C-alpha cells in the first residue's frame, strides 16, 4: 500500500463524511440561526427553545435524507471492499 493510495482513500473518506453530515449540520445551523434571531427580537432566553425545534427538524431531515445517506455509505463501503486487492498489492 503506497502513501498515494492511503491519501486517496483518506480523501475519499473525508468527502463521504462531508456529504453525509452536510444536511444535518446545515439544517441545524439554519434552525439555530432563526431561533437565535427570534430570541434576540423577543428577548426570550430559554435554552429549551433552541433544543426542541432543532431536535424536531433533525428528525425530519433524517427521515427524508436517511435513505440517501445509507445509500451513499453502502456504495462507498462496497467500493472500498472491492478495492482491497488493488490497495494491498
């Protein structure tokens, strides 16, 4: 296994990780920003006000994006397992 192949596998892994986490992180960021603006406008400083909507929206995002996320992960793992003979020797 050459250093170049290790770097390639590492880069592909990071790309898949970014693809899988992007919908969750972006949704959480947008909901948190909207709630922070609401809290600043109304001067309500309740911690659960940010937690519950984020939890609900993340559940909805996982419900819709979950099958796609699983598909991406399974495809990557299958490709990685198929490339083991090429990576070893």
